[in-house]
C-alpha cells in the first residue's frame, strides 16, 4: 500500500493512502465549479420557508428568549412548551415578563 495516513472522524479511525496530486487538483476544480453554480443562492440573504396555514411555524422570541412565537392560521402567539404541548402566555404574564426585564 505504500505511504499510509491515519484519518479520524469522531470515534472512527481509518488508515488510507493519501490522494495523488492529480486527484487533489481534480477535486479542487470540481469544488470551484460547484461554488460557481451555487454563488447566487449563497449570496442571496434570507431563508424562504414555505408553510401551510394549518402547520405551525415556531421561532425564538427576540425580546424574551424563554418564550417561542408560534405562527398558526394567520395568528402570532407567544408561549412555551409544557409537557410537550404549546401553552400560550396570557397578556398579564407578558406584562410581568416585560416589567421583570426592565427591572433587571
């Protein structure tokens, strides 16, 4: 086999022959072509998430990291998961959170 290199991926360790200079050059060229094809998608900011009205989308609440925001059927609600179910935070609880955040 000749020269052997030890390569490790997490807990898996392998012994492999190092790639030839021609193989390295071919892979660099292929990688550059792939990046050229993907350039416009990579440079376009944002993520487009296609959703249906009957499937909820969850995101972190930027003002209160202990809560999530659920978008469902055109409504936005703030809440938390309790015992595997989304519980909406009542308006009075939101006011308490805001008051506590200001006091901190």
